[in-house]
């Protein structure tokens, strides 16, 4: 009886295997980048844009943790109240990331203003009979000051290797900018397939970039007052908590069950309000899809 059951089991497994082999299985989808990888790529781009490309992305959360520990130890030693000291330390941990992103945002705004001029330089050089590598080298010599360093490095790379494609890849890494990605890929395609429409393409791109920069500048100028006022209103209660934490008697009032509940509710409300404010005031941003 046991042998018959075993034979039946083996026969069933074989029939299932034969049945599955008669059907095509869908190819597994390529797994997209995870949240951690996306966050790391964004931090790396921000570091490159502020001139800290040699700093690894992991240094930013390490700096955040170090700053939080220093603030926690300092406030705890002053007030002897753990709960408000810990809450303020958690808020302090976000400051390095916020400062980095703010500096990178200012850098992107600066580049947004000068990219049309750089495209005009490339177009003028091509119309003068220069090759594409020579036109990019000219940007490093006579282009906008903000864009000269990466194009100077491109000139050195091209002089050393002569490989236009790999030099363009390294130029994209040094720029870490979505507009730079589009320009580089357009130049790469033109170099690979040829064509006579490069001048038209560059002129169209230059006019589009100027119009986009002008529109964004107007929108940001109109909403800057509202956004800054919302940020100040959001930060005001926590600034008061920091000031109160310097007085032991006032800080110890929060070192209780009710104080923990109050800080947790205030932190949750602040986080939700901040995210809602960013979502309402957010303008469409170019993403790096041509890395």
C-alpha cells in the first residue's frame, strides 16, 4: 500500500511538471531600485552639486547621528530631562540632510540660469566648424563660470583617452543635473548616428530652457513668502522647546507620561503639516532618468 501511494505521488508530480512545461511562463520583471538605493543616489547627486563629490553618501546619515548624539548629551547634561532632550536630538538629526538639500537646490537654480548660455556656446562652436568634443572643451574655457569645472575635467579626460562616450559618462556624473543629462545624451546620439539637425536641436533646447527658467523664477518668487512663513510657524514651537530645555525646571515638566504624549502628538502634527505644505507648494521637478 505504501509503495502504491509513493508511485501515485511520483506520477502526480510528473504530470504536474509536464503540464507546467506546456505553458510559457512570464519573464520576471526587473526589480526597480529600492527606497534606500534611490535615497542614496539622491544624496550622492546633492553632494556632487555642492562640490563634495568625494564624500560618500553614508557620511550624511553618520553626521546626522553624530549631531543628534551631541545635542542629546548637551541638553541632557543641562536639564537632566531625557524626553525633551531626545525629541530635540531627533529633530537635529534631520538638519544635515535639510541643509545639504537646500544647498543643492540653490546650486540647481544657479545652473538653471546658465544652461541656456552654455547651450548657445556649444551651438556657436558647432556652427564655427568645431567638432563636438572641441565645442564641449570650449565651454570649459569660455562658458559660464558655474559650469566650467566639470567641462575642464571633460577636456582632460578626452585629451587623455580620446573616448568621447566614456568622457560623456563621466561628465554626467560630475554634473549630476537632469538638464545636463539631456544635453549629453542628445550630443551622444548626434555623434553616433550623425545628422544635420544639431543646430536646430540646440536652439530649440536653449529657448525652452530660458522659458522654463523664467516661469519657475516667477512661481518661486510668488510662493516664497508663503512657504517661508509656513516653515517659520512650523519651527516656532520647537524653538520654544529648545529654549525651555536650557532651564531644568521647565524641561523636567515634559519628562513625564503626559509630556511624552504631548511631544509625540506635536511631532506627528508637525511632520504631517510639513509634508502637506511641501506637497501643496511643490513645483514639478526634473528627475535624472538618463543616468
